[in-house]
C-alpha cells in the first residue's frame, strides 16, 4: 500500500526565522491517495504572544492555548504518525519551514525535502495563471466550503484531501485492484458508483486571469491558421 500523510499547520506569524511558532498541527493518513480516517491533531502552546493579525486569520488567541502542550511534548507522536511517508501540504515549503524550525529547537533533524509534495505547485501546473488558493481550488472542484469560516488545520486537511484527489485524477473507485495473497480481483465500475461529477467551471475573474497569462505568448502555434 502507498502511504502518504497530508498535513497543515497554523502559526503565530509568517516567518519562522523571526521567532514565530506553530500553534496547531493536523495530519491525515492517505492510502493509495485516499483518506483512511486516521488523523493526528494537536493545539500547541507557542510560548510567546500571538499577534492580532494572525488571530484574525486562524481565530486563536493565547487564552485559547492556555494549558495546551508545548511542541516538545507532541513531537514524538507527530513524528510517529508521519513515519516514513510522503508529506503533502498546500504551499508545503511554508509548513516544512515551520516544522523544521520547531525540530531545530529540539535538536532534531529537519524533514527531507525529498518527501515533500506541494499541492500548490501541482495546482499551478494544472491551472496556470489562475487563483490556486485552497478556497479557490475548492470552489473550482465544487467542494463544500461552508464550514471554513477561519483557517483551521484539521478542517483544511480534510478539504485538501478532496482537492488532492481531484488534482491527481479523481476517485476512480471502479478501477481499483485489490490483492489477497496471490489472487487479484478487478472491481468493475457499475452505474451504482457513488462518485459525484465535479465539472470545473471557471469564474469570470479566473477566465480573465487565464487570458492575461496566455497573452504573454508571442505567435502561439495554436492560433496559427
């Protein structure tokens, strides 16, 4: 089985090298790129203040984190959940940098960049010149955003799991292969398959952004008679 971990962090700011810290970390387990239901979640005492600008984004104040464990107290469980799996995040270099800064404070090795899968980079390749935030991708794939009133690491992971499946080809449940010892069973698609089609309908702003991007190409072959 192909195991991966999709994760997200919330922080006190944007710059780990300026002393900003992790206040929330959440992770979901994927097997063959589909969620298994297993997850990790922790709120963390950052051992510093939380600027108002950050609170407006994720909703957490220092009072909300009073009595929560410090990062050193959750790190073993987090690394145990990660295991040796591939690590998926939206704008992954940001989350990797914050976790690596926390690890460095504890004398631990950084995460290997070879394990990184950045869904933002995947989205930019698939939708060049278009908005590719998590919200924008959820709207593009018709994924329900009604619960996302502020940034929340566990909710964002669950939304990103749906986005990741769409970015990597969609849930082809009827085309899966199951193995048991030496027996291979082909599960054939039937009309009762529960996959809901998600047509991609770009907004007017997205179409305009795409047109502006395409206008940068001089004498494109696809416009030649």
